[in-house]
C-alpha cells in the first residue's frame, strides 16, 4: 500500500533544503573559478621568475660603459605614514587655506632658502593605497596589486627582489625604527631594528615615541648606511579623528619639531670629514588620506603624497638647470618655492642609483632626474670607462653620468620584460611589445655615437648643451626616458593577466546555477500548492517575475564602472521602486496597506542616511562615527546635540533589548536555554550601555570605571555571545528535543543565533547601532505583515518573493547607511579595536569582519527563519503545513 499523498508531499518538501545546499555549493564553485581567472597577477608571476643574479658591471651586452659609482654615502629616510600633499606644500599653492596646512614649516623654509639642495615633490602613488602595498611597491619598484590587500593584517615576507635585499647583498648596513610592518616584510634585512605594533589605530603615540627615542641618537652613530624611521601618528589620527582635528594638528606640529632636530643634527655633522658629509635626507609619505582619514582607494587625496629631499652639502648651481620650475609660487614669507612631481614607481630605481646598488629585478621605474641631481655626489666630475671624456663642465658631467645611469636602468627593465614575456601565460600584446622593443633598440643604437660626440673638444659645446633638446645627451636621455615611461604606461594598462578558460567556465556555471535556482523556486512553489489552489499560483508567478526583474536590473548595474560608489543608491532606488509598486497595487485593488506605506517611509529615511554614510568628505569625528544621527547636530545645536547623542542611543538600546527579550520569551520553550540566553542578553545590553556611558563626560574623573567600561565591557559582550553559541550547540546535541516539531527547532535556533550575534554587532557599530537595529526591526515587521496578507490573498503557503527581495535590498542599504563602502578605505578599522588596545591578527580580523558584514549579511540571513516564524503561528493548527517554516526559509534563501 502506497503512503498517503500528504506524507509523500512532506518528504518531498523536506528534501528541498538539501537541494538548496547543493545549489549554494555549485554557485560557490562557479564564483571560485571565475575569480581565480583574474587572480593570476603580475606579482604571482614575478615571485616565480625573480632571480638573484645581477648583470655584471660594465657588461658590454647592455651597451653601457660602466656601472655608476655611489652618489651618497648615507641615506636617512623618514616615513610619515599617510602624509597628504597639503601637509607639506605651502597653503599658497591651494585655492583655500585649511587649519592643517603650513605646520611643517621647517621643510618649507629649507625648500625656499636652499633651492639647490632642498626640494618638495608631489609624489604620486599607484592604488591600492594601503601601507603594505605601498611599502612593497616602494622597495620592489613594481606596481602594487589588489590581490595583496588581503595580507594587510598579516604581511608575509617579500621574496621578490627589492632594494632591501640588494642593500644587504652589497654590504650596506640598515637600521629601522617604527612601524613593525617593515619587520614582517623584511625579517632578516636589518642590522638593528626597533619595531613597534602598528595596528592599534587608537594609539597615536607609542610608535612615534619609540622612533623619537632612537632617531637622534642613531644619527650620531657610525654603524649604519641606511636609516629608516617610520612614524604612524598622522595615519592613526586621521583614522580616528579626521584630518581637520586638533590631534592631527598636534601631530604635525610635533613632527615639525622632530624634523628640526634631525636637520640640525645632520647639518652639524656634515662638515668636511664629518659623519654626514655626503648624506641625503628624505622625508616622505607612503600614501595620502581623505579628509575623514581613510585610504586604500585611488582618489586624488589618497594617491597624492609628498617627498622632501635635502642634502646638507649643496650641489653646484648648475643643478637649477635640471630642476623643474613650472610649478613655483611664493610661500607665507614671500620667498619663491618650486615644487616638482614624481612617480613613487621611480623611488626604488632612484635610491638604487644613489646608493650604487643593482636595480631590483622587477623594478620598472625610472631614475628621477631631479631627485638624483639633489645629491652632491652625482656632480662629482670623474671619468667613467676607458674612453670617457677628461674635460667636462659640471652640467656636461652630470648629464653624461645620468645618461649612463639610465642606460643601466633601461637594460634592467628590458631584461625584466624579456623574462616576464617568457614566463607569462599571455604576456603583453605583441604589437605593444614590439613597439617597446623598437624604442629600446633605437635608444641603444645611438649610445656609442652620443659618447663620441660629447667627448668632442670643439668650442661652443657649452652652447650646444644649452640648446635643450638639440643636445645629443639630452636626446639620449629623452630616448631612454621615452622607453621607460612607455613601458610603465603599458604595465599599468595590461598588468593583470586573466585565465580566460577559468573565467568562462565560472561564468557558465553561474548562469547555470541561476537557471537551476529559478527552476527550483518554481518547482517548490508548485509542490507547496494544494491541488485545489492551482489557480492562485498566477499571483505568485507575477510576483516572481517582478522580483526577478529587480534582481536582473541590479545584476546589470554591476557592469557600470561607477557601481562601487553608487551601489547603495541603486539598491535604495530599487527598494523604493518595489515599495511604490506595492503601494500602487494595493490602492488599485482597494486594499490600502499601511505596511507598504511604512516601508516606503523607512526607505526614504534610509536614503538620507545613505547619503551621509557614503559621504567621504565629513571631517568631523563625531559625524564620521555616527552617520545616521548626525543631522541632529544641525537641528538642535552643539550642546543639545552632545546631550542627545549620549542619551538617545542608550534609550534606543533599551527599546531594542525590550523587543528582543519579548520575542525571546515567546520563542524558546526549554527552561534552561531560555533563562540562560535571557540573562546573557540582559548582561550584554547592560554592558553595551555602560561602555557607551564610559566614553562620555559622566565618568571622566573615574579612571577605573572608565577603563572597565571601555575595555572590559565590550569583552563581556564578545564572551557572552560566544558562550551563548557554544551552549546552544551543546544543548542541541545532548538534549532530547526530538519531540519538538521541525518548525519549533528552527525557530529556537534562529532566535538563539540572533541573541548571540546582535550585541556584538551593535557594540561594533557604535552609537548608531540601536537606530540601525530599529530600522531593521521595523522592516522585518512590515515584511511579516505583508507575508500574512500575501497568504490570505493567494491561499498558498509560499514565501512572497517581492518581500524577500525587499529584505535583501534593505540589507544593502543598511550596509551603506552605517558608513561602510565597498572600497578598501571603507573598512572601519577602529571597530576592530573596540575593547582592545593591542593588535592580534585573528582577533582583530574577526571583529573587523563582523563589523563589515554584520548588518548586510549576518543579521539579515539569521533573521530569515525568525521572520518566517509568523507562518508557524498562523498555520501550526494545520497538520498539512506543519513544516512550512523549513520550506519558506528554503524559498527565501533561494531568492536572496
């Protein structure tokens, strides 16, 4: 005897969650194959192809007569992390003066008064502008890659050829102090090192004070050739307080005093025979930052940083013929000051030439002529090679030396091109490669003739050199420069390689998974329909079509090159479209729905929150931390705003806790689990309130209470959340809950997960968290009510696809409303240190991930079964629908 139809139908229903898991795995495989196709980057190939063998000096195959000798004996590099260009350049170079400008007066005065030995450069970095990528690019001379951003919190040692490796290989002694990222990248390259932890963005002084303790004493020592001092205060002040803030200005003023001491020490020891007679000082940034202190992207504020170069011993006046005078202005004291521009890509090659070490194998930069000319050692009139000229003026000698350097520079880059093309799967386009090869061949063909011509003793040779491009040496320099700049342009445009086969297979699998997903939804809806309600399926079909249309529009918008910055607005627009359509549809049918109107008003409120949250131009720290309530300051004034910002979040938090506890009391029936989660939730929310209260002026004079609230209270929240998850898992394993229905078990599990995760997410979001939670709860209430109406109208026990899509769009809106962006500078690093002062890669990485995906993925997904709980309450008396939650969760997950 065959089993009843209801039993067969139930068994088929219970199998669909397994189908959903299979589709999810299938889709994950498709995404992996597709992304793997473009993760084969220049860096990966270079790691495999780097070689340690250097071309021997004077190698005739290069066409160069000799390897240029060192131009400096010692090099001091002071790195000011996240140094904006307008921190160094005088305010007269900008349309508007801001409070953070003109604080590094010592650099401006030197550049104006010692024009032949000091220079300010606008240094242009290549994105991504995170510290690890910039340090790696600065030392290897290559272009950074976005795939390396994942290593920013735990950088592996660099195995590519780099200037640090060449320094050690050629007997140079290196001393480092400051940011411990250098030790992660180069663990065995320093004779002395004084590293300090760098990831606690709330700590503005530990790293800087450590550098200060060792910097000036080290300048008096004679046990190093290259000294690196990496300050972090400006970077951390920007992350926490923004650029236009008192801590930022204080840091810049502190750096000005430090640099005054460094310059005074170098000058006092630069007399003939002194320790720093032939030393070059570089003060530079690795990248810039936006007004709210973020970096990682490619905006002008992030890629424009500064480099200041100064030589205690001034080169001859002929250096002015090399320096650029196209960007000059007067400073605050009426002195003329000129600023040059250079690519950070050229840093590694220029430093290598100054120190007389081989260029890194993967370096594609050019030796910058102006930075190279500022070193007095490059103007030493000495012969190079057996056929070199014996009588040359200063400018002739420097130009010939620079041309010789460029000859070796071009030979090294051409050698790298050949190696890269041989090892690469695709390489560069053949026509572009041929063009680059022709440029190199023409430049090398004229090198011997150029040497013979410049050795001529004819009268009037000085006048020929003054003819600029008419000079043979200038033409040779231009030819080498043309080759290097064209290849750098080619590398920037075609640096990433693609595994087209993997991408094609992944794309096909994704399309196939979407088709299977759509078929599964239709089939599941058909199974869920009783035989006498087939006619009502047309309602669901129409809603499915509308929902898929919204998803298709959003999928098409991904093809826009500006979608990364506009995704929040697009999702909000699509959410508003669905709300307006639902309101219009209910009015046409004469059944006006209050829930649709509330959801529409909620969407309008979210729109304004997104505009504030997505703004990258909010310098005020209070607004940056609490985007969704920042408009209160404009309405009630500063004093009232501060009071409201301190009281309203705690009141809202109490309301959120009340709602959660009320739901908790109705959802869990087991006494032990119920009261454990209840008590844990109360303690968590009290700890959050105490944590926020400790940051106010209320406990400003109670140091112990303030320390407990700031550090221990968040840790209580994390611990209780983790313990709740562990207890729920153990209780599920060892308790006898088989007598409970599937619906009840899923509901209990969903509520426990929400109670465990939500306090941690709220404390990481900051004081904006309760407001976001209320928006989320209001949206959930609207969707629950709409689900009920959909069931009453259609008579079908299936999920409303439009409501599920609206829930997905709302999650995207909340992501942007809370101040997140889909860019590297959109990561809220400060959230990773709530409750902690020291960096640990697993702990801080986990907290940062929870903050980033809390309101966009974790809470929305965990809320799906909770939202579906209303189906249990309304259909629990119907035995034929007692597994409705399981199947509706499956449908909702397929639609997400």
